[in-house]
């Protein structure tokens, strides 16, 4: 049977194609030129509407003007396809603030789907980023990628197939990530070297690792204070397909929530089930595979500290861990039909810490200390040492839009 693409007229006399099959996308160079020019000539407060249809691009899109809204007709109705991309590192690169993008899809970009760099007041809503061939090492690294940003809201989005992290926020401050679905990425959601983040009511499934909170060395910004709550982190057992050398290449398949060197993290009221290595992994820099020849700066803290895991619903994890070492560990300690406990800890602790507990775990089936400092020779179950509490972290509240900016946006005339 032949694949059929139905082409329909859209605004301004441009031609768009409604997708009947994702493999049948025609390049509309006229629309590519128009949208590139719209983004280039955009004015603060402008709303650029993209009608329903599938539009193909062979180069990156760029926006460098503050206060612009880019809006489609729906994540399955307005599709920006980069399947034939020949130039540019991203699908859409934004170097601007007061930016909103909503209700559209970005497919098959050569690199990252959407990158927002150094902006404030960023809203990403109802956006789908997908690599339609499914998990593959040659897919773009990041789906949604705000970095060095402030006041970030990402909600009601879908990301599929990223070779690093589907939804990634890095070196940023004041972040809300909610009601998104991430699947078949290496990392579903990753908060890295960022401060003050709430990650809630998301679904992370069929990734290598579901939700990650990392604090990496040798970056200009350190992170702390992340809450991960009311999420569904289920069956994240996809084989790791990250590029060699990427930080997430060390994440074992079957990881639910993963913390690495992260401070002030609260994980609560989540459904974390069916992650075959462990439902929660807590580790330090010393047990990762991304150490570099330059070492770490003197002010870098490689240990996870002030981590509080409580009130979660765990089920059916740890039955088939990834990697020969973890398989052997499971077999030796828990038998052929046994499971690793809900929480796997590498065993590295900050010996200089003098105030308060480093890690507190409540409501898990157990905590396995893998004994990393002794080259994993004597792993053991942790008893009462981690049965403790820590103060709850505060809710993240994004600032209300500036009144003048809101008035300008309300009076803006949509363009297409």
C-alpha cells in the first residue's frame, strides 16, 4: 500500500502537509524561508503562529529577540521536521529571554531539539520532541535543553528518543518541571548543576534512567535544592545508547531515580516501580565513569549530601540489574530469585561532614551499601544508620510576569 501525504492550504498562501506517515515528509522550502525570516525580524511581544501541518527544514532555526511567543496548533498537529537537516547543531536555538514556545512538535533534529541559552522567564508548554526511529546513538543528545537560564517552566511536554537526556535543565535557577512524559531516552529528566527545582507529576518510563539529579565537576555553577515528587517512574529498562564519554553513559539500564553528587534533594510521594537495577541510586563522583584527567576543583563537593527519600511507593525493582558486577552482587547476596533493595548506595561518604545526616531513607525495602571505597569488596545492607529525617525543602514559586511585559504580549498581533 502506498503512503499518502495530504497537502492542505494554510495561512498566507503557504503550503503545508498533514502527516499520514512520519516517513512521508515533503520539504517545503518556501515555508522554511518564511519562518526563518519571521524569527529573524521578530519584535518583542510578537506572537508567531504556525498553522497545523508538517513543515520540513534542512537547517537550524534561530531566535535572538526577547519577548517572543512561538505557537503551533498542537503537538501532533504542527510538526517541524528536521529529518533532512544538513546544517546547524539544533532544531531551534534560542538566545533570548521572556520566551514562550507551545503546542508544536520538533522531530528528528540533527542535534538537540530545542536549546534555550542564557534567558530568563522561559516557558515550554505542550511541546513534543521526538526522534522517530526510536532509541539510537546517532539521535540528538537533548530534547528540551534550557541551560544557564532562570525562571523556567516546562509543562505538558513529551520527549522520545534523546541519546542523552530527554528533558534537561542545566546550570539554571528557579525551575518547575511538571506533567511531562519522557520515554525511550537515555535519561528521561535530568536536573544538572541547577538550584531550586521542583520536578513533579511527570511520567518517566522506558528510559535507561528515569529522573536524574546530577552535580558535575568543573562547571561554573553548582546545584542544590531539588524536589522530586508525585512522579511515576516506571520500567526504565532501555539499554543505554548514549555516546561514549557522555556522563549518562555510566547510568545502568534499569535505574529509576539517580542522584550523583547532588546536595539538598528531597524525593517523596512518587510511584517508583519495575526498574530492574534499582528504584533509587545514590552515588558520588568517585563511582562514575566520567572522571577526567584534569581532576576536580578544590571547591567541588563530590558527595551527595542532605538527601531525603521518604513516603514513596516502591515495587518490583532490582530483579535483573545491568552489568556483570551488579548481577554477580545480586546473585551473591540475594540469590537467583532475589532482588537488590529499593535503594543502591555506592558507599562513599564525606568524612569531614560534622552536622546532620548525609542521607536519610524512610519507607524503602532496604539500602545496599556497595562499598565503593573498598573497591566493592564487602557490600552490606544498611541498618538504622540511614533511618532519619531532614527538613522539607521549600516549594518553588515562579515569579509572576512583569505587568508591562504581560500588557505588551496581550496587545501583540499574531503572525504566521
